[in-house]
């Protein structure tokens, strides 16, 4: 009799949990649907773009809340993407559970790259890959003009503001010089052009799927790391990993967090120093990546130690010292980039819409399985839960700053990667169902819309 009561209690608890997951997923879907519908209601207060012309709507808000335009299309990547999706859903969770750890890491990286590239090839080799980073707004446009790196760093801040003869292009002006220098260094290695730049972003970006599960395992929970692996691979976010420079940033800081997690085991000082170098370099790639400090804090809380901070801070200070010595002061750049931000299209993107539509765009990238897991994420302070909460906190702060209005499906990739751990806490018997929704969303978005990144 006691056993029957315990069984009934468990059934009730499970029923409540399933109801909460379903409710969370439904709320996320409604938010996304509303964000897509509102732009067509003609409301002048809640609209994705004000002071607009038909061409501006086409260029900046045709697929709001996502940055792109409506276009049903398919390509030779379509059958490969479908094949990878089906294979990943059917066998991904089982392989993640059974494979030896090192083989799993290799498979995760390879599968992530294959999934990312298959989605890119839906748009085609040139349109979906080689020319993405070669537009006049991108970093490669400025690479030939950088003939003296020290001089470039000394004068970098002076060229941030617009309406000058030598103003940096949109993306270069909006980021610290580390981003531009990455592609300059690549060019000087003889790997010039859009194809090599795109390859760098995909290789480093897809490695982030490995980094996040390495971090979870380093914090003492290999089981959850294995459960998270298929979700880290088969995410709609892969659409924006191929190819955007933000994917490169994501990979750099993801490994910074992973090394920090590794350093919490037996005080591994080299790992903590390397973590600091990568995270320090991250804030010279993107000003907003200073918010990666929140997932870093989550790592230290999960490990119950603050000792790795010593090595990490030392590593970050080395990076800061180098950039400062060569003439770039981060805080000057940050102040100027805020002014430059409102010299462009951001001035016409009202927070009344983007304040919440940003989250809808993020949900398009992480998929419905992530918000479905939120009710369970906040139930205990396990390592994976803390990492997700740290990423969520970073997203909230980025959103409230009003310096991320639109394009968050791309801009927030470094935070989204850690949110993709969340579905691991869902019941294992439901994982294939949620993975099906994840890959279906990715395929739908990539075939119905042409995304600009």
C-alpha cells in the first residue's frame, strides 16, 4: 500500500513537471509567433523599425525578429541537413551515452561542423559560405588597409565614429580591434578571402559544442555532459554559426570557460591562466563579452572555489597590457562605440519592440527545448543549472543595456551556447521528441527565410 502511494505521488510530481515544461515551451512559441506577427499589424508604437522606407523594411525588418528576408529556397545542402537531422535524433542520445569520452568529443565536433555546413549549403557555396564575410560592412573589407598593426591600434578609436572620411566599416567600428586583427593575421598567414575567413569561423565556432560539455564534465557531472551533447550539436543556432564572426567569438570564450572549469580540479594553474587569456582576448573581440564573467562566476560557484581567479585574472591582464601598450584603451573604445551605435540603424530600432523580440530571436536560435527546460533549471544548484543561469543572466543584462536591438540570434551566440545545456535536465525518454523539434525549427527557418548571417 505504501508503495502504491509513493508511485501515485511520483506520477503526480511528474505530471506537474510535464505540465510546466509544456507551458514554458508554449509561452516561448507564442512569444516567437507574436514577434513575427506584430511587424505586419501596422502599429507605429510596437514596430521593428521606425522612420522607415520600404527599402529599409526589406533590408532590416522583412523577417523580424530575425535579420534576413522571406524567401522559400532549398539547395544541395537540403538532403544532407535532413539526413544529419534524422540520424542525430535517432541515434544521437544513444551514442552520447555509450561512446568513450574522447570519441564522443571527436564526434560532437565533427557532427556539429557537418550540421552547420549542411545548413549553410542550403543557401549555396557562394551565397551561404564564401561571400558572407566579404561584404563592404564586414571585417575583410578593411583587411587590405591594415599595413601597420601598431599604428592601426594607436589610431583605432579615432575611426570608430561615423561620418568621417576614414570611418571603419559597420562591424569593425562596432567591435574592439581584436576582431579585425584576427582576420588580418589570417590574411598574413596566406589564408585570405571569404572562404578561409568562413572556415575559421565554422571550425572555431563548432568547437564550442565540445567546450561546453567538457566544462560540465570538469565540474563533476559527466552524465549530464553526455545528455547535453546532442542538444549542443543539433541546435538551430548552427544557422548563424555558418558563417558569422560571432561564431568565432563564441568558440574563443567557450574554451575560456571550459579551461576555467578544468582549472578548478586540483588547482591547475596553466589552465586558469589560459582561461584568462582567452576570456581576456574575448573582450577585445566584442565589448559585450565582458558579460561572460557571469558564466565564469557560475563555474566557480559550482566548483566551490575561487582559486582559479588568480591565474585567470593574470592571463586577462596580460592581454589587456598588450593592447594598451600598443595604444588601444578599451574604455575609450567602449564609450565611442555606444555613440556610433546610435549613428546607424539602431536609432530606428525601438526598444518597445526589440526589448522582448530580442528574446524571441534568441529562442529561434536555441530552439524550444531550451525554454521547456527552464522550470527544471531553477530547481537546484547543479553545475549544468548554474551555467545555464549564468548565461541567462548575461542575456538579461545585454538586453536591458539597449545595445543589443535585433540580430541577437547572432550577437548572443556566445551566451546561447551555454543555454543549450538546459535540455539535458529534461527526462531522457523525451530527448528524441525535443531533438525533433530542434532540428525541425532549424530546417524550417533555413528553408523559409534567407538569413543575413
